[in-house]
C-alpha cells in the first residue's frame, strides 16, 4: 500500500510540521533495536514526525530508525523527519537547557531538532539520582524567564528550528509572552474530545501559537489515562455512522480544530489507522455533538505540587483551568 501523506501546519517560525506525530512515551520501554524497528514501521506507514523527550528514553531509537529508514530508501535524508524533544524538569535551569539539548542531539545523532519544548513549567533539583523519582523537597520554584531565555539561545544557536512549551496555563503563557523576544511556536497540551481546551486554544490562536494535542486518545489503557475518549458513546455513534473507528474520529476532531495530534501506537495496524483520517470530515452536527463529551483532565498533575516549588494547588498549576 502506498504511504499516506500527512498534511503539514505552518508554524510562526516559517517551518512546517506534520499534523500527526508518533508519540514515543512508553511504559516498560522495549530495547532500542525493537523500538527502532517500530519507528521504521511508522516511517514506512507514512509518519514523518516523532514526539520525544529526554525523559522518554526514546531519542537513541529515533536516531537509529532515521538511519535505517535512509538505508532502506524510505526517506532520502534526516530533513524529511520532524523531530521534537524536550528537556526533563531536572534540566529546567537557565544554564542547563542548552547542554540538555546538546545531549539529546548526541543521542538522536543529528545536528538539530525541529522543535524543542519546555516539558513542564516545573523545576526539579538537577542532582537527582533518578530523575523520575523525587520528593516534594526536590521541586524548586520555576524560573519562567531564565528557562525561556535558554530556549531562545537553543533557537539562536540553530540547535532547534522552532521552540515552544508544554502544559502552561494562560497566566503563565501571558507572563512568558511579556519577556519573550522569540514567541513560542507550539504549545503542547493534553487535548482530546474529553478535554477540549477551548479557552487556551482561543488564546493561542490570537497569539499565533500552534496548539498540539498530547494524549490525543485520552491515554487509552495507560495507567493514568482512561476510556473517556475511546469508550465514549457519542464518539462511538459518530464512528459507526462514518465507517471509521473512535480513534480516527478523535484524531479527525483534533485536526478540524486546527491542532496537531501526538498519538502513540506501536501496533502496525493501529499506527496505520491513526493516520487514515484525511478522507472524511466531521460535520457541524458531529462537532456540536462532540461538545457534549464529558470534560475532565486525565493527567491531573498532583505530583508537581509542593510548598517550596511554584504551585501549592492544582488551581495554581493549571492557572485556574481545572
Ligand atoms: N508534553 C507532555 O507533557 C506530554 C504528556 C503526555 C504525552 N505526551 C506525548 O503524547 C503522546 C501520546 O500520548 P499517550 O501516549 O499518553 O496516549 P494516547 O496516544 O492518547 O494513547 C495511547 C494508547 O492508545 C492505544 N492506541 C493507539 N491507537 C489506537 C487505536 N487506533 N485503537 C485502539 N487503541 C489505540 C495505544 O496502544 P498501542 O500502542 O497498543 O496501539 C496506547 O495504549 C505520548 O506518547 C507523548 O509523545 C506529551
């Protein structure tokens, strides 16, 4: 079967980004060789965008997959693949972001990432033995300005073609825009029919920031996710009427909102299904029905609350949008 071309969105940096990205955050991560072969399958299916992060541990496998895909003649060179990465919160210190990106580039085996995103508006102590095992005392106040200036440096050095953020509420984003000389190109947030992010999307649209959806299927079958998207009866009915599945309806919904979707499937059939969404359209009536899907964040973010950090409450973490 000929691969399907995934459309691009034009970012405010003038760079194009494919609107579906392969999510690479995974529990019980397979070996790099296994992962690389899954990612080559994804490239073969038509994926041209990989969403990674230092903390996912998938950068080396993405680098390997790009090399293998070139060897197999699936792509001509690395420039055909859009690679996103993110520094972990232990590197969210103004002097550690550039070194963190250089370390990611080494693992990816490339000279630049297409997009570098602040993973969380959260700073952890740098010297943690295990960066994902931390106590409340390890959470430090977040430095919005210093962190963003370091991201701008990544852009100016040519190490990141575009820069952006994840998981900022409107208040934090407003503050960032006041100090930024380079505005974020992308804001990656939890977004799907069961957490639609209407207000934040409106705000970002006004500011020319592209909103990208993470957990585009509501983190289905993932320990902190649920069936809020995949088992929703409204979406099931629309899918049945369109001759598509619920995942395709959810991804199409994201696309019709003008957003891109980061979706993870390491299953060859499902990864194909998830990009087969450009041959049908949700009607105004369908979109109206989807507005009635019950709204709830899957990822609540309690783990980022602490007295010596920046957020005591979820209201503070999410700028009131809870
Ligand atoms: N910036 C951030 O803070 C942040 C946070 C979370 C996630 N992310 C990014 O967003 C990506 C996607 O989010 P996610 O991995 O949390 O969840 P997700 O993409 O919403 O859901 C993934 C789950 O859905 C299953 N699945 C995928 N396609 C399916 C289909 N067509 N039918 C049935 N099941 C399907 C997958 O299983 P199979 O693999 O078995 O198909 C997997 O269990 C992540 O991998 C990561 O890259 C970013």
